[in-house]
């Protein structure tokens, strides 16, 4: 058996998001969000599930805080529901909504768990969607107002702020593929949404700096994946490079270098309407970041499609690989590849793994146990690769498991379980899976035994 130790100040955490766990969509004056609207419209979600109850975390947050303390978590990444604080998107804040997050953060501090708050994990106030949502530049300004208010008014310090979670998903699954709220299917609008999401991030980070917040850090969380070509053929390599431009570089380059990647600008110009970039936008988007958050689950192997204008080519599933219940390839080495790539391509920016985890068909046994050895294997193999990257000098500061508990997995409803904690959706009882015990042990030793 070998022991793999992590640096002294390495942070071990777990993550969730508001719509996926909170429930209570109308409580205490909360406004409607685009996910309330999208799930209730019918036909968008498996079994027409909604987040109306979810894990009932809004009412059970104290019990959930106890669970986190029991796990020995050092940090908890949650998201703030914008329409709880601003039911109309802007204007008058709703004090009761803010109070919920104050109570939560207060409890975390009591347990010595560092709060990491995401400001946008996809639940846009419907009132802003009615004005065009993220395709409207004003939404970025409303976002910055909401962010500035939140930085100032959560009484206790929040250790880490994540402005936007996965702008690629919000923009493209939401506006080009129609799979996420608001369910639109227009690539040009998705490009505009992506730009305004990035702008919202940049404006919020500016407000953070203006407030001179010294003990807190701000960053963004991107969904990143290695995108290797299926073969060494020129066509496959070009398709993989385009897909990498579409999914990874379109966000990394502006944030870390202040410019959209030129090869993609040239490509998009031929087929689509380029996003409405105004003077000064790229400086705002490329402003200083304290860290980059990486959400990584898998990789995408790409084979060229039939036509050259095929943006992404085809995703291929290597037959010898293992897959999670999401159909995502288990590819731990990809985490190492990403962590090294960021340093190589963009320089030594501090990194957090803000999400990593897996869905498997968990079984609650009669004696109340959940033997999720597949999840333990998955987490162990990815954490090992993070350790390797650290050994080689990657400035990795912490790791968050997705997720603390089973929850509403977007279009898949409640059919995909990612939690360390099992939720019985009939009774809303929480049960420790074996992975939770395993993670607790890893945290307490600050490392892994393999
Ligand atoms: C990420 C999301 C998160 C969760 C995981 C499985 O894309 O940020 O909310 O759904 O995937």
C-alpha cells in the first residue's frame, strides 16, 4: 500500500447547487427562475421531474450542515439562487432570501467549513429571461449588481466566490441545443449568451476588486475536458482542435488572455453571427482572477464528420473504456492532462477542481448501507491524477466532489445519483454511502491509500 499526501493547506470539499437541492421554489418571496419555468413546461425533463422539492435543503440545511461536519469537509461549494435575493432580477433585494444564505454560511463557519459560493448556477430570474435573458447585454449588468450586493451583504466572509458555473453549458445547452433552460435552439443566440455570461463574470469580478475584499478570492468554474483526436489523420486532428476551440478555448482564452481564439473567430464568422463585443469588453473579461475552477468528469474523443463545416465532428466512445451511468467515459488521466495543460498554455494560475464525481446506479440495501465501490474507484483514480499533477508543480489548491448528496440532475431528473450521501426521495432521509466514509478517511489523512 502506498500513501499519497497532499500539501498542508490543500482543501477538501464537496459541491452542490441551489436548484438541484433546495426545493421551496416559492418560499420567503423567491421569484421564479428559468429552471422553474423550464421544468414545469412539460416534456423537457425525464419523468417531468421538477426541483420543487429536490432534497428539501432549504428547510433541512441544518441537518445537511451536520452531515458536512460529520464528513470532516473543509469547504462546501454551494450556489446562491439569484431569484431568492432579487425576485425580479434587479431592483429591491429580498431580505428573507439573503437571510437563508446568512444562516447557512454562519453554520458553516461554526463547523470550520470554508464557504465557496457560486453566484450563478443556471437559475436566472425569469423576469430577466422575459427581457431576453443572457442574450441581452443588460443581464450582465444586472448580474454585476446582484454580485456586488451579495459580496457586501453576506455578513461572514465567504472564502471563495465563483461567478458563473460552466458558461459553456449555460450558453450552448441552453440556447443552441435546447436541452437546458431556457430551451432555445439558435447557435447565434448561444454565442451572444456566452459573451454576456463572460461579461457578467468580468463585471462582477471588477465590483469585487472595487470593494477591496482581501480575505476572499474570486474565480469562475469552467467545464473542461481533454479533446483528443480519434486518429492521427489530419481530418480528425482538425475536428478535435475545433471542438477544443468550441468547448475549452472559447472560454479559457478570453478569461486568461483577454481575446477569443482567432481560429474559432474565423470559423464562426463564416457560419454564424459573431457575438456583439463592444469596446473594452475583452479587458473586463480578461481581468485578474484569483483562481480558475475546473469541473471535469470525462474526455471527448473526436472523429471528423462528413463535412468540413461540421463544427465538432463526432464523439467516439472507446470500446475498451469504462462508462458511468451518464454514459461518460471514466478517464482519470484527463484530469492530470488538464491540470498540466492550463499551466503550459496559460501560465501558473491557481486552480481548484470545483467539480469531479460520478453517477452510478446506487442500491440502498435493507440494512441502510449503499455499497458504491465504483464511485470510490472513480474518485480515487481521479484524485490520484490530481496528486500527480501537484507533484509536478500544478498550483492546485483544492478539490470538490460533485456532489455532497444525490440531487436533481437537470434533464435527467432524479434518475442519476452523484452524491456521497444517498437521498431517499420518498422520505427525504439522508444515508451515508460507502464513498462518504471513504472520503472522510481521505480528508482526515489528507491523502489517499492505494
Ligand atoms: C455539471 C454541473 C452540475 C452537475 C454535474 C453532474 O455540469 O455543473 O450541476 O449537474 O455536471
